[in-house]
DNA sequence: CATACATGAATTTTT
DNA sequence: TTCATGTATG
C-alpha cells in the first residue's frame, strides 16, 4: 500500500532536468505520484557521481518514516557504503545535530534534553499554575504556532489580539524560563535554536554552510517560516560559486498543513529570493488512471495557481469515479464494505485487503467503518490511532526504564520522580533544576551534591537522596537480572515498591479505567521480560533458546524496539485513515468518505471560512483523490442522523467540481450495452466449455 | 447536593 | 474512539 516505485525504469525528461541541475537553486514542482522520491534519490546519486562526498549532501524530510524510506531507496541506488554516511534526516534531527555540536554558543549544554509533547503539557500546567489539561493544550498549541513563526514570548506578547492569547504569552514567558533552568528544549526549539545559532554565531554559521555542498528538501510546501530561514542560511555560502545549491521538492497543491504553521509563501517567495532559481514541473503521473486524474485536475483547477501544472497519465482511462450517495453514516459504512466485498468478489482472491483504504476528514468518522468492517469480519487498521506506547501508564514506565539506563536523562528523571507522587514537588524540582543549570550538571548528578543543602530543606534533600538511592539500587539489580522469569519478578517487585497500582487507582476516578490501565502495565511487563530471553523459541522447526539479556540491556534498546513494534507486521488489512495521514501513500482502491459540506470543506461554528481555508480544504480533497490508483469511490451523505430524526445533509461542493459527468472519453451508452452483452456471451461460452470439460472426466490434478 | 450513567458532538499531526 | 453536558437517582 505504501508508495512503491510504479514508474518502470529510467527517468522522464523533466525528471532528468531536475536531476542534472546541480550548481544552482532548483525547485521541483512535483505533482502527486510524479516520482519525486525517485528524483531525489537519483539526484543524490548524481551528486555523488559528480564528486561530492556523502557527508557533503543533506536530504531533509519531515518524518522519520520518510527519511528511512529515502535512505532505503538511495541505498538501492548507490550502495550501502555511501548511503550510510549521507545525511538523510528530518529537520528536527538535523537541528539536534547542530545543537549537540554548537549549542554552547547560545548557552545550551550539549547534553540538553528534548521534551516530548506530554512533557511540555505538564510543564505548561506547572508554569501556568493550572490543572486544566485542556487549557494547557491550548497554550501549547498557541506557543507552538508562535514559535513556528519565529516569535519568542516578547514577540508573541506584542502580537496578541485576545485576552486568552495574552495569558498564553505570559505562560510562554514562564515556560521559556523553565526550559532554560532545566536545560531542556521542545520540538519547535530544534528548528528555532539552530536558526538563532547560525544567525548569531559566525563561526558556527561558516562551519555548517561549508559542511553541506547540496541540500535537498522534501515536501517543501510543508515548511514553516522558521524552517525556511534555517534552510536559506544553511545553503548560503561566502563563495559565490558554492552558494544556493539546493533542491526543493514540493507541490503547492498538496499543502495541507497551514493550520500548524506551514506557509505556501515559502514557495511563492522562492523565485524572488533566488533569482537564479530553476523551476521544473513534474507532470507525468505514474499512479492513477485518467478518470481519477481528471477528477483531481478539475477540483484543483478552482484554486489559484502558484506554479502552473497539469497532471497526465499513460495508464489509460480506467474505471469511472463512482459516487455513493448514502443515508447516514451507518449506511455509508455498509456501502463501503459492500464496495470492498464486490471488488474482491469480481477480481477474485488476487485483490488483497491491503489494496483498500477508506479515507475521511476527521478521526471520529472511523467509528462507523470499524463497526461495519468488524460485522463483516474484515480485518482493518486505523492509522494514527493512539499506540500502546503512547498510553500515559506505558510512558511512565518507559521513563523509569530510561532513567535506569541513563541517570542523566532529565525528562525521564522528572517523569519518574513525580510518578507516583513521592512528596517532591515543583518547588524542590525547580531548585534542583536551577542548581543543575548553574553547575552544568544533570538533575540526577545534582541530587547528591553536598552543597544542595544550602538551597533546600533537610527534608527535601532527604527525599531526593532516598529517590536517588532507590534508582541506583534498581539500576544495579536491572543490570544483574537476566532471563524472562527473573526479569518479571524484578519488574513486579519494582512496581510494588513505587506503589504504581495504587497510584493508578488513586488517580483514576473510574475503577474500570484504572483496572484497564493496570492490565496494560502487566502486558508491558510481560513484553519486556520476554525480551530478556531464556525462552524457547520455535522458529521454522528449529527449537532454540533465545539468548539471555539483562533488564538493563533490554531497556537500553527500548526506543528501537518500540519503533519496530509500532511498524507492526505489514498485514493484509484494510486501511482506515484521515486524509492528512494518507498523504504520500497510495492504494489501488480508495473510498473517500463523508464528502459533505461542513466536513469537507470543514466548517466550524465560530470561525468564518476564509478563501485561504477553503483552498486548503480543496487541496485536501485533491490529496484524497490522488491516493487512488485504479478505482475511486467518493461517498457523500444525502441525509444524516441528528438526534432521533434524519436531517438533510449537503454534498460537498467538491463533488460538483470533480465534473464526473463531463468525461470526454465516456463510452456511448449503446456501445457500452453491446460490449457488456458480448462480454457476457463470452463468459457463458467459457463457462459452458469448462463444464463440458469437467463432465468428460477428472482433469489433471483432479 | 453530588455522583453515575446516558446521550450527543467531534478538525486535521509530526517532531 | 473520547469528552463534555445533562438528567436521574441516591
């Protein structure tokens, strides 16, 4: 189901141009399914061929998954040796790299810690003195948007419109102070701080500008203002022959992340900021049939164009796009299931379940489809659903394990020392953080500093020491304990000592929920201890005992194991996904569900629909249509349940924009009838012949 | 008055 | 699915 190179071999003329333009700024406007990853990987190969070292090339993506895929595909082209040392990473991991090397120039110790989204939320609850999780999330969102626009708390305070924003800006100020005290950064800082560094520190700037001879940026339309500035600074070079050597690959028609700070201005500005810019459009699509592509082109034609392009395909007209008109979400789900069953019935068992996807605007729409698929006994997966490892209780335990491995992991320290609560509050921790920042020590190192008594009460120091001793002892034991059974015993003992079960039942008002969480914890313990080995594995008839590893060793590899486990086995199941999460993927058969006014385009009560918003919604529709290779069914509600009665629902304007009846290649109805009769006759003849052959006697193989 | 259950509504997500 | 609001019951 994921993007496979559908293009036969070689490169088309536009792709060749893009690949061979090496010494100046290059923008590749890559339509959906036009082979952009192929262009990037071939261009990397070309750059190596032209004499660049792998370490002098940086390819930047937005997700780890995309980076991984790009590395794989490059490896297939240039071999593992060169591919291994190429810098292929996300904006964020490149930022980490820059900061680990040169962070001290802007007052950040190299061992700074990176807070994840949950860490940030709890820090904000703390900084804003609230227990309201929803409010904290709102602040988090606002602060992140500000940071994505390159604003700090002062800049944000100046830009505030509402009281709510002014409060958020004040919280942001406190939040910045906390981050500084803990020597921690959030995800947005991983872009913002490297930019600040390169702007302010000339030595660092020259070093990084000199390091990369060519920078490639994937999904360029998703960059935000800060990422653009960082890229611009990174590719500029004092030597005029070496400056501005980059390849930006993107599609303005697939820009769907404006709401989180991505700005299409970055595309519009590119020709102005780089007058030598070479713009190359990839218009041949290797994914979808003509009917699907035409619908997509018609829809997107209603948007103003930044760079003119029109997709075409050599894959033939294919099947017409189907329109499913449904009475309510249940009915819609039933029809989607019927669509899948009918396709599989017609095409025989050769059509896999993983060839199907149901795409929709909002997560809650998955509910009806899940229900009907379950009823039909069709296995499915919901993309973007909360993973086992994202659950709070599992993250709690992972933090503890991380701390056992590395006592200087400050975010892990903060989470572990506060879960369960052990009488050490943010007062104490704040002091400890300041102390650590002052002496350039991790929080854990600071614990046992003799001079800590000067800033903290004896009682506080006592509980800190107790925690420290407990962690040290547990860490030691974890290093000694091998094998599944002993590991499990140790982990259960540990949970009992920190009182985790009690903690769950105390913090959850519903006993059932707490019990469910505890069950997750037990699953997790099983999962970890199984990885400590000593068990009998039965692989392909070979019975072997897995090698024994200590709990500590397993904990060391936990993040790797988790990412592998999350990938999951590529199973043959139907995909349910939001349109956003479907970007970059493709399926032979796609159902685009809930294509109604209010949902797609989305409209909420309290904000008005600006033209920009509508255009982004239209791009979302475009992304949805272009996910399909062979068949596309667009489903819309004619009626919808509202309370107990059915009310009228309005099909999306985008359906009209697809101009489904405006097909120049449409078969004459009389012609179609004749063709179908012929096909039927041929089929019955074949069937009769088969039956006759079967009646004569058993064929070869019975 | 407070708690429990039912009912209805619901943007989109990565690092 | 989850989250919030409203009604019913103790």
